[in-house]
C-alpha cells in the first residue's frame, strides 16, 4: 500500500501542525491534529483533483432551538471527520440544537429529515449520546456511521462492514484459580452466563470469548482432573477472565423484580439490515483518495468492498495488536472492532429503536504491515461510510 504519513500532509495543508516522523500510533490524534485536518478540508474548497471535498463549516451552522424534534432518522458518529463526511452528503442543513455539549445538526438527506451528531470516542459517550437522541427527538430509526479497525483477515482498509450482531467481550469477570492448578472455576448461577456466552468448537472444546485461544476446557476431560470434577456444576477454564452478558432493560421490566434478560449477542434491526443488503450492490467505492486541498493521494491495493452481515465487536480498548486480532477472528469471527457500536446497539435495544451500524475500515487493528494506518485513512474511511449511509437513508 502506498501511504504518505498524514502528519506531513497536514503540515503542508495547514501550516499549523508540526511535521512528525511517524503517525499517531493510536490514531486518537490530538486536538491540533483534528484542527489541522479540518482547516485542510475547508481550504480545499473548489480545488480540482480531490474525490470529494468536505465543504460544511460546522461553526457556521446556527443554533435553532425552535426546530422540530420530529425526524425520520437519527445519525451518530464518533468524531469530527465522520460527522463532516455525513454533513457533506446532506442536501440542506436547517440548523442545530445542542444538548449536553453535543450539537445535533438537523436537515435533509434525500427526502428524509435527519439529525446528525457526534458522540465522542468511547462506549460511555456513545451510550450517553444515543440516550439523548431517544429522549430529545421523536425518532424510530438510528444509525451509527464511522470508521473501525479490521479484524477479519479477508477485509482490507477502505472496505465497509455492516454487521448483523454486536458483542462487547471486554465486559468481563476476573476469577480466582483453583488451588495448585492452572484451571479456573466459577460456579454457574442466575444468568451470569447464557447459552451464547460460550461456544463449543468442532474439536469439542469450549472457548471463552474474553481470552481467545487460551480459555478452554475439554468437553470430555481426562479422569482425575479439575475439569472432570467440576464440569457439571460450573464453568472451568484455563483463563481467568470470563465475559459477562449485557442486561437489556426495556419498558415493563424491573431490575428489582424478576430476571432481566442478558445477552452476549445484540442484533441490529432486520429490516434495516435487509435494506443495507440491497443498496450495497449499488454503491461503488474507489481505490484512490486525494486529501482535499492537497495533491496527496493514497491508492489502495484492492478495490474496497461492502460486506453485510457477520459480527462486530466494541470495547473501551483500542485494539492494535496482531496476535490479539488473530485470536479475535479465530474465536469470534469478528469483522471489525471499534469503541462505540455495541453501546449504541444496547441503548437502542433498551429504547426499542430500530438500529444499524455502518463502519469503514481505516486500519487493520494491529495487522497493518507498516504500522497502524488510521492516521492515513480515517478520511477515506469516513467518506466511504458516508456514501453507504447516504444510499441506505434514501432507500429506507
């Protein structure tokens, strides 16, 4: 992959960010990095050669508290490049309403009235922003659009994934070991574990999703082993961290009365997913991306594709480790990983909102050959995600 470090490109673009020798390893760039990126976008208005310019100046959109809160679709992104990409696709922006420091931009996308906002990175921010949408707007459908790290080795930077189910394996319990043993034990009780918390592999072993590749206990262990003795009464594993399913509270349920359903897999809306499958074939993604306002072009090795279905993973951890990425795919078959989506899906489930997540891959979660590439490709990935989002919204 031919890649030029974004730091150098930004320095040439805006002249405000000091050039550095390496890209930000985490991709969670500083405010100066974001500001330089944004200034470069705005400076690129009217230039030729760029695939698409981000034209909307967020600070120029007026506050209009009187705008109707009744909308067709709510759209959430995590950070500024993602929301800029979405606003650039809109057919008109009427104004914004601000709640808890978050601006909700209201306007038209095709023939739909939408509100678009930025949650900020992290599971907590995503959950808070999703609940704000549910509390402040009359809306039945919510979509999260943004970038992610690729986990499935068959996926590449620039690809778009739209998973059918979402998990958060880092919601977990650390357990104590059996005395003088490499095995760990935790008795099954209540709904601490559900049928889909553990899965049986073809080999007959049971694998935990939290420490992939190491947490397992054979289904038919040898006699006189801790597994043999405790298998019938609890969970036995060679790992110490076990996942805890998420409780899904909805109207009519009382956490203090009865049992609240707990799920490891949380599913998106089937109708939105079916629509996504239809529109996926109509959206064409490009191999080349020119940074708006510059002559810096990135060219991907393959033509990006759109994949609908499969599993998406979220956690409060930025995954940038090749070995862990490999284990995540082997155990979970995850397509991607990010830091917001499952929290968004869980809040939508609680509020009974139809929901879907669209993610374009900006990096390979540690599988990048030349260091993490999110600093180079978050613009491209944000753009690709917005293209699919636009087609989906218009088709709903």
